[in-house]
């Protein structure tokens, strides 16, 4: 049996129509299939390979760590150099109150743990989130995600979760003295790149402070330079009480973290002890990769150059059927009149060797989130192919 056959037979499927590229290898902004076709990766699988595929600094960090040790003990017991080094590095890059990192395996786990931390710290039960948000696919993360279509089949979900409209200052009154945590994406990703106003984010911060609720900013998709800042909250002049990160954190390795102040984080170690535990969280190879990832961002000035690359790509995307481009840094939603047209364009792009992709909660748009290492020439190649794919897809 071929790999393709057994992929369909033996692996659980998530949709009836997976893309099904059979991957041979990947390097920089390109993925190569087993027939030798190259694909310019304009989504970074998704918002993960901000430093490109197999960045040499990340690969070296991984190899060096593989030669020392792999897993030795669940998170929190042994002192492991790559974990400490990563915690130090993150502290040096973040505001003073985000000084303590807890390393986990994924975005959803970071969200789960952040919700638990907010409940444990405040002694409250209510959680507030936003309509159209996406925070992950586990029960807790799904409970606070705002797309009912993805949730109804899995109820009952967490109780005492309330939803506000994203960006609506009027709805902030839902946050009250009973609220443990408020979970908000700094830019809504899977809702189709929705960029809130600075005034909204500042009012959100102020309301949480006023009532003593912890503000949890989900930067799992927006982190590590995707929006043109290391973290998107920097645009708004606010600091969350808890920051959740994952995806692009470790240059292509599986990792997440939630980060808070030492005093808040301390409550996970007693009453009960082991308030959050994970066997593989903070895996030394992933932590080494994450340190390498930050080095790669810094060496390549990738955060600093994301906005200018985003401006160029936006400028080059030209077709009368584009209804709107929503963009911040190198995070794009390109909107059309119908979802059907979007499906056609994404397929056509793939034929032309350019990978674009859908959003979970915005079928009229496709996403672009290329590696921040993309060159001007690659941007031009991608834009030309996408414009042609649009032209060939409109009736
Ligand atoms: C904003 C946001 N939060 C959380 C998650 C969940 O992360 P993971 O897929 O690593 O569980 C995602 C994934 O797309 C995301 O975009």
C-alpha cells in the first residue's frame, strides 16, 4: 500500500477533503512533495514556521540538545538548562510582570492551564471570552471558543462561560466581580484577522483591573513577530496578567507556554500541589529549539521587517474581486464575495505551487501568513500566482 492509501486508511481524518500533499522535505519558504513539486508556503503551517522551515539556528539547537538528553522527568522537577535558558530569554523580552513561564505542549494546553490559573488565583468561577474566537480544540478551550458550529456536538462544555462581541466596548460590562478570567486574542485569527482598536484593548485592560479579573491574552497565533511586533499586545500599550503562546514559539517544534507574574503563578504549587502538571511540557529539545527560534528572529531582524514585507505583499495583491484585505504585519485575510470562490482560489493556488489556506470561522476569506524570512522575490512570485489564481477562479 502507498503512503497515500494508508494515510486515508490508517490515520484518523479531520475532514473529508484533506489537502494531501505527500511531503518529502521542507526548507526555508518551500515544501517539496515526493513527486518533486515545490510549494511556496504562504501559511507557515499555520503561523508556526515564522523563521521558515528548518532554520539552521533552530536545527543546530535541536541537534545539540539531542546529543545531551531527551525527556528526563515531567515538567517542574529537574533543573534542565534549555528550560531555564528559555525562561530567562522570555523574561528579558517581556514586560516586568510577565516574569514567570510555565512550559506546556500546545496552544490548547496553555489555554487550559491559563483558565485554571485564573480560577485558582481569584477564587472565582466565571470566564468571559469573545464571540468568533478560537482558543483550541480540547473541552475547556472549546468551551471558551466562540464558534457554535464547532461546539454543539460536544456539549456539555464548561459552565459559567460568557461571550462578548470582540471590539465592542459596551460589552465589557459582562466582566464583573465574579469573573476569574477574560480570554481574548490580541488580534482575532480564525475569525478572519480582526484587528481591535487600541481604545477597546485599553478599555478591556481597565475593566479587568477594575473588577479584579485576570486578563488572559491569547497570542498563540499572533506571537513571535507575526504581526510586526514580538507580541501584538505591544500595539495597544497594555500588558496582560497571563500571556499564552505556542505555534511559532519553537521554530516548528511542538510547544506552548503560559506566562504570568511570579506571585500569580505561585498558586499552582500549593493547595493543591501540582495545580497543573504535564509529562512532556517543557521538553528539553523543544525548549532548545525555542531559544534557537528567538535567536533566529533576532539575527534575521524578522520582527522589525515583518510590517514592510506585509505592506509589499498587500500592495501586490491586486484583483477587482478582492472585497477587502485585513492585515497586520504578515497576518492576512483576503476577503471575497463567496466561500465558493475562496475554495476555488485556494485550489488554484495549490495547482500553481502556492499554499494558502482557510479560516475556521471566516469562509469568505483565505489566509496568508508566510514565513517572516520570505524574500522580496518570493513575495513577488507568490503575489503573481495568487492574482492569476483569482483571475482563473472568477466566472
Ligand atoms: C488563537 C489561538 N489560540 C489557541 C490555539 C490552539 O493551539 P493548538 O492548536 O496548539 O492547540 C490556536 C490554534 O490555531 C489559535 O490560533
